């Protein structure tokens, strides 16, 4: 399998948005009429289910360019939705929607529908994906391995799915529990080299497991035809600024990992462990978000996720400053201190007792940014 190299400075982002009925604030299956306004548009795309629209950025060389492009796209999409009597909303799950999903009638999605069965109709989740340019397949595999230990932290800081079908699930990021029922989501395996990964993919394709790389839905995966490493673990964010802050954080992490060797990093910097410990950290982050405990040592020692966050910030701040991205780390720290989206959604529900009010607050948060950003 050939990996198409790209500029290591390049970055891109995908944001999945919920399509809502303005009266009920429930999800509505409206992607088909919306797509009629965007024939063959590379930036506005359908997803597996019809209550979702995906906004995909162009290839950008810095975060300023990425932010300007994404805000322009989302603002135009918001206006198009208004013309069709729709609202846009963004969070990892819809708080009270109960209907099963309606699958988008496209060949690839029809094949997925056949292979996923009933699980596919429950897969009503929304995510933020960040693409980082890679110089080679070998670099993509190396960084995929090293970023695995940081996936729980990315889950915690991005968690925005505490409610599901009218219930407080007790989870910060319940999206991960929904996706855990499917066959190809979650933590990726470790591969020794690009050749090892390519061999794995060839075997699975011959076996009929995957038709293409797009069928591998790991939390982080290489995209050889794009020349990127795609980080997919984050919940959908309430607005573009929050998504951009995550993109900046991931870019800093990748550049820190590029510039350092594992042996040179402080002993407490997150690193690979036994797969069961990695799975446990992943689960705890989805359950408790920033209040989780993170196993960080071979002896089973654990520390609060907030301490992991502060340690990672301290280690990567020089990298952020060298990239002129210190402001993104500061913004992320402020978001965490103010309360990640899952905490803010619960606060609205505690004040109002209404999940409609939670959805309205999410709609308003996006609207305020688009009107004044």
C-alpha cells in the first residue's frame, strides 16, 4: 500500500453536526434536501445517518487558516439550514432523541447497513476529527503508536455526550460506549512498521473484513491517500473555536513527539502500556472525563486526569511557543477550568430540569460564535 506524503505542517479538520427540527429540537433526517444545495461540494458531506452533516476543511498550513475556513463553511451551512427550516447543533450525542437512525442511501452506507445490522441504527453519535500531515507511512505508524497513550486525555478534554435518549448516562463521553458495540471502533492495534500495517490491511481486505481504509474506524488511523494521520477520538464540540483548540493541542502533541525520543521524555509523560491498561484508561476517561484516574506506571500507579493534563501542558508548552500556538493551550486550559462541555450540559440540566434547555443552550452557543466570531 502506497502512502502519499504530505507537508508535516499541514492540518485539516472534520466536524459532524446534528440536524434539528426547530420546534421539537429533536434530530431530523434532513441531509438529502440539504445536499441538494451542495452538489459535489468537497466541504459539505453526508454521513452514515441522515440526521448528520459533516463539514470538512481544505488542507491548511496553520491554525489561523483552518479556523477562518471552518467558520466560513459553518456560517454558510447554518444559513442554508435556516433556508430549509433546520437548526445546527453540535455535541457527541443528542440528549433526548429516541428514534432509530435512518441510513443515508448511498452505496457504501448501504453496505455498512447490511454488515452492522441493528447496531447501525443505534449509532447516532457525532465527532470531531483532526488530520495531521505526515512525511511518510513510517512516521504515521510511529506517531499513531505514541499517541495511543494520550487518547484518554483527548477523550476527557473533549467529552460532550453525557445524555442519551433522555437519561443522564453517568458518563462524560457516552459516545464511546455506543461505538464500542461495533466491530472496528476504539483503540487501534500497535504495528511495528508501515509494512506491518500494510500487510495487516491486505489480509483483512482479502478476508472481506474491510473494503477500504475508510472502513477502519479506530480512534486514530493513517490515511495513506491523504498523507495524514487522523485523530478521531474526540466528541463533537459545541462550536468551531473549541474544535480548533483541540486541533491546536493535537498539533502541539504531534510536534512534541516528533522532536523528542521516548527515552528523553520525563518518566511521567504518558506512554504505551499493556493493552488492558490502555483499555482501562480509555474507559475511565469516557466514564469520568477530567475526574478520571489514569494508570501511568508499570506497577499500576494512578493519578488524577487533571494532573495528567497539567503535566502534559508543562511538557509541551515550549513546543507550543515555538509554533506560536501557546494561545491554543491557554484556551484549552480555560475550557477545562470552566468545565468541559459534558459538565456545562449537566449544569444547564441541573438549573432547568429540561433536556430541551440543554439542546437549546448548545444551539445558542454555536449561534453566538457564528454571529460574533
